[in-house]
C-alpha cells in the first residue's frame, strides 16, 4: 500500500500560505487556542442521571490478573460493594510493575521490571493515587533528556510547558538546539500530509486510514528525516513496539496522547520507592480493606461455560506446575541440530528432537534464562548458577533444579507441555461468580481460553488467539563501586545504540538506592531495551554483554569501576500493535455475557498509552459491570479525543 493512499487528498498549497501556517500568530489563530485558554481533560461517557453508587444486593466478581488493569478494576468494584476475588498467578502482584526482593552483598533491595514514568496526563491513574492518599509516593523528575549516539544532533531537553498545540510546538522549537534540523517543509505536499496526519488524530478514522501500514513504511517516502530521528523513532520505540511492526494508527494515537492532544507538558514523575511499594501494595491493601480477596500463586485450571456465559472457574494455589497442559511456540532462533527450543524471553524450554520430555530454562533463583554450554551444562548469566545436563544444580545460588515437563502434543510450530511432577495443589477452589474479568497479559489471556470447556464463543476465542505480542523487552541493572558525573536527566532516552534505549540513575531517584549510594559512594544504573530483535540478541548472555559494552560508551567513567552486582529482566509478554490488528482487537465487553476484558491489549475508545491505558481499561471494565447493575459509573478523563485539524 502506498503512502499517499493512506491520506485524504489535500490540494497543494503555496509557499506563502505554508509560511503563514508556520507563523506563530497564524497557527494560533488557525486552531483558536491561546496560552491562557487551552484544552482541558475530557470526560468520557459520564452518566447524566443521579444513580446509586453502592450495591444493595450481593454480587460477586472474579478478576484474573493483578497487573495495573486488574488492580484498578478490582479496586473500583470493591469500593462499590462487590465481593471481589483477585487471582494472580505470580507470587508478586503488579504484573509488569511488580517488585521482588534481591540480595546485593549484605544489602537487600526491592527489584522491579524497570523504571516507569508517570506523565501529567495520566488522569485516571492520578485520580486513583489521590484517592489512596499516596501522592507523596511520587516525585517530579523536572525534565528529561534525549541523547544521540553519533553526535549528529545535540541533546534534546523536554520540560513541562503547560501549553497546548500549537504553542507546545512553538515552545519546543524555541528551546530545541536542533530546530533547524527538523527538515519540515510545508511547501512539499508529502510533508503537509504528515503534518495533517499527526494533528488530525481521530478514533476510529485514523485507524481506518493508517492501521494497515507500519511506521517504517509510512516514513519511508520523503518523511522529514530530522523529525523522524529526533522524535518519531525514540518515541515510537518507547511504545514498546518497534517501527517495523507498529501500526501507524497506533503511533498517531501515541503522539496525540503524549503531545498533540496533551496540554500538560512532557516532564513526568517517578516513584520514591519501587513501584510495588509505592503503588501496587496500596491498591491491594485498599481492595482487602473493602472485603476483597487478593490471592497470589493462583493457577486457573478449569473454566466452564454454558449458553448463559461462564458458569464457574477453578483454581489451585501454590506452584504453577500443575497437571494442566499449556502450549509454547517453537523458537527457531535458538534451535540447533541436537535441541529444539520453545518460548522466548524469561519462559524458554528445550527438548531433544526425538524426546517426549522438555526442561525449563528459567533459572530457579531469580528467573533469568540459563544458557547451554559447550559441555552440555547450563549456566545462568545473571548470578552464575550452574546446572548439569539434566537440570540439577551443580553450583548455586539457586537451590532448586530446573523443572521437567512431558510433551503431550508436538507439531512443527509448537508443543503442548504438562508438568512431569505436578506440585500438590493447596486450596483447590471452585468459584461461581456473577461476573468474570480477564485482566492478564496476552499470553495469560490465550492460556485461559485454552482452559475453557463448554459452549465457548468462537468469535471471542479467535479474537484472543489473534492477539499479537511485541518484540521482547529487556532491562539490565548494575551496581558499581563508584559514582560518576552526569549532565543529563536522571532518566534519559538514548538513540542510535544497537540495544540500549534509555538509562536511569536509580541512586538519584529512589530512596533505597539513594541511601545506599550515600553510604557506599556507589551508583545504581539501569539500561532499557524497549523492543529488541531476538535474531540479533537470541540469548540473555548476548543481552548482558551488549548492555555492558554500551554502558561503558554511554558513561566512560564506569569502565574502570567494579561491578558489584547485576540483574537482568527479560520478557516477551508486552502487547503488540502491528499493522492490521486494530479491527480485530477485543473491546471491553465480550460476546460472552458475563465476561469483561481489561488490559493494554483491549481496544480503547479514547486516546491513552502505557500505564494509563492499563488503568483506564481496568476502570472501563469496572464501569461496564457497574452500568449493568444500574450504578453510577466512575468518571474517566482523557486528553482531547480528536486532533485540532480533523478535517
């Protein structure tokens, strides 16, 4: 599909007209904004009637998945009198913002899946933070920088401007040292089309126009190069989807939410402590105060449906090594002549080609993926645990052997596995509820539909089966014996590196690391790879090696420092938004009568992104249930739903 076919036909404009459009006064007049009068948050689907807020009869809800979406949904429903059971498969709540304890020498720290920024237009997440009275758990980072590897561009610095479009662009142009390198020329029809597309976002029209083309293809035809290098490429990757597999419609939503429709500026907050302590645990405690049950290490084993919807759900608490089979896709990037590998990220299994058994390669210490050595043993690249050919621990710190699984079905592309020695379940429980909410990540949602028995709606099942995943995400955190000078922001976006997309100075942000740094003189540095290609970095050893090499280039002072400890988090469970996926994406309400969806993979009716998308989806799911029960829905906010040039 050509680029031009994805835009409405815009007549050529004269150079004089183009220059007028670029003038501050003309642009301001064009869109009718001033620095005093600017767009305000928009209320989505507010109830006009004065409805009850609390249930007057007992209703039960099961929420599966305790990431931000599930936590937000369970919180809102528990506030309204619903008897909520929140099930989480992991020992830790929070999903992608979960925390867990690690040991560094004699010090204990709470580790997480990487730094997260809280932008000012996260209205629904902010309202939750305010209700929980945990505003002090967050601190302003004041500004953030974007630094380029090759020196072709000067570092960019983003600060809160409190100016809406077009004034935010004017302010950015005034402040940017690269303003003459943007490459925008509105006398060129192709550049005008780009300008029109990014300032006229509208759901669903922008998706209907541009969802079928990737960002890489969209920018491949006379796109302003500086605009792409400086803003589109780094911000596209921060959506956790690479440009070659990201829908242009999704990118336009991302830009609209974070910039063109956002009157709040671009700086953001971080958490004073880790995400689990600062945000997840306060939400969980509020759910429990409202009478909700929060159950970790809960593995769903059976879901029964009939014509009226989901009839019951059965789960067991304890180890997830159950008798329930699960499927894993083959990983051709890791396979060799002797072994076959399945899964990716931190969930990889291997098997001999003729064998009916498979072994997990997830280290039983902290969950890193172990690598097969030339002598047949398996080594953990994070902390040095060594396993023999059969997965038995030879050298710690891990204490448990690698789990084994039976292969119950095998095709060319995938295998079905079941635990060789299932753990004895505890608290096996069957629940019959009025409503069910699936709020897991994409792999979790697919797994739940594999467990369904009875009259499963095939349209809904197909929608879930087709949900895409993004490229893997990786985080490496290093503890060093010394500090260093750093002229940029404590969180800085990076561009031009083969793997690294950002750097975070944790010893400048979070209390536990600040105190450790003051006591020891050391530093704690984290690098992110938002969406790397598995073909280029097929193993965690390759990831760690490259992260370390690039860190010494980014911060040369650390080349002579001693690494005291390092942690690697490597996941492949982030939602993908590839070309052509929008139309088939599930919405909040499914065609299974009492089943509702929440998660960042759900089709959203208003612009949002990342954590705000997850929280908003959870609140939309809660609102759906509240509405069915005749209760007042929670007021949800968003940025301007449409671009200013929606013509």
